C-alpha cells in the first residue's frame, strides 16, 4: 500500500473517531439536560444571577432550557449521521467556540460552581470543563479540516426526516420529564437514599442542609427520620407559586393517609401567611413543616411534588399529576411495588429509553437501505434495457 493511501486511510479513521467523540459529547449533554429541563432552568437562573442580569420569567427560562437541550442533542445527531454537512459544521464550530470561551471565563472568574454542561449526571469543575472543551475544539477543527472524509449514514433524499424525528423524540421526552418527574434522577435525594445515614453520619455534604422545622421553628428532623413507618411529604419550595391543577388528588392522598394511618405533611420555605392562603384556597388539612428552598428544589422537581419516606429512606417520588393511589384508596403502600413494579425498576426504564431513541433511527436507516437497493435495481434494469435496444 502506498504512503498516500495509508495517509488517507489514517485521516479517514481519525475523522471518524473524532466525529464519534464530539457527536457523543453533544448527544449526552443534550440528553441529560432533557432528562431534567427544570434543573437546566435553575442552572440558567444561576448564570443570570451571577452575571447580574435581570431575572426572566420562569416560563421563558424553561423554554430556553428546552431549546438548549434540543439544540445540543440535534447537533450531535446531525454530526453522528453526517447529514446537512455544511450547516452542521458551521453550527458546531460556533457552538464549540462559544462554549470554550464561556468556560474559560468561568474557570478564571468562578461566578458559578460548575457550568452544568452535563447536568447533575456528571459534575465537573470549571477548569475540568474548560479542558474538556479545548479537547472538543481540537477534534472539531480536525473534522472541519478533513470534512471530505465525512460519509453520511443516510442519503440526501431522506435527510429531511432527521430533524422531524429528532425534534419529536427529544421534544416529547422533555415534555414527559417536565409533566411528571425526570425519568432518571442524578441528584441527591433520589429514590433509595437513606436519609438517616446521609444526615446523621454527614459523609456527603449534599445532605448537610437537610433539616425540617415545625410551625414554631422547632427542629423535627430526627422525629421525622426516626419514624418507623411511611411518611408522606407534599414538597413545594414556595407554596404561593405551587400549581393547584391537581389539588384534588393531593387532598385525596391526605384522606388516603388518614385511612391508612400514615402521617402527611406539607413542606415549604414559605412563611405562615403564604401557608394560610394555600390552606384557604385548597382546603388543605395537613400540617406544614419548613425547610430551605434550595433543599426542596433539589429534592423533587414537581411543584408540588410528593416524597414518600419509610424508615428514613426515600421510597417513592411522584409529581402532583402522577400519584398512583386508586380512587377507593384501597392499595396500601406495602402493595405499591407489586402493583407498580416499573416505578422501582431502573433497568426497565433504561431499556425502554434506549429503545425509544434507537428504534426510529434504525428504522430510518433500514428504509434508506431498502430504497437504495430498489434504486440500484431499477438503474441496472434500465441499463440492461438500453443495452438490449
């Protein structure tokens, strides 16, 4: 093999590897942001506060978080499939240069503790993020300089389906995670966390601020965590901003707890006046405890959301629209795992998520290959007809 052919093969292989790494980075970054759009929204709020900008409405910041997640995921998919080559490489160059410049400033000035580029799934220091972005920038330049080696995985005639499929997939995924709860929980206070060990032993600083107070500002943390049965918490960082759209379900949950003998409390950082107004508007009969709002935002994304403790361990977490208690309130918590097994089986969730994203793209590739085979068959048939004539 000649030296020139060896060089071309080496360049082709290295471009393929670079393309795979950069695409995977963008897809993963967009995916973990899409898993927790509200968390991305909170990180954007940190940036706005750090740079002294005016606070923007929650709906707009949530939309911006979704756009950012969707853009990163879409760009990664485009690069992986090699479609819309010129536009993709331009967007990639602009994005990587912007992210690298921003993270250099973050590393030097440290206005936020971490950039949030991988959400809570992988927390990097600002310097680690900058080094990562420099590496991605070098790979991006390599791809752009040797873009002639990019081979698309589907033909141009089906390129238009890529944005349609991707936007539908990632858009529906984000809406599900906003409406319910993040399908994967990368934060502290995830299901299975033993709060007694985490709080009492103090081995993890993520739980250092966990304490609850009653209406008279007495510490009731030990009382709550040492309870040997089930305890239900209706969590809202600021009760005056909580949604009332599913308040009947929450009130039904309270009656269910009364019937079953389970204690249920509201938990908020709001004061007595706000709690009183909530009770007047929603006819809430449960008592309220108080905690830090950042703690409550970390604990659950739904506002309000339900956290179920058993022996100090987080057993369940539900959004206000996803409370799985039947209307007759006959299903006790001891039966919950048998009745709703998917709620506690992470392997099922992971498998379904992988299939959800992979199957449409695999189907698209299969259709593309069938169309290509049909096109070649027709072309060969036409050639034979011309030769016979």
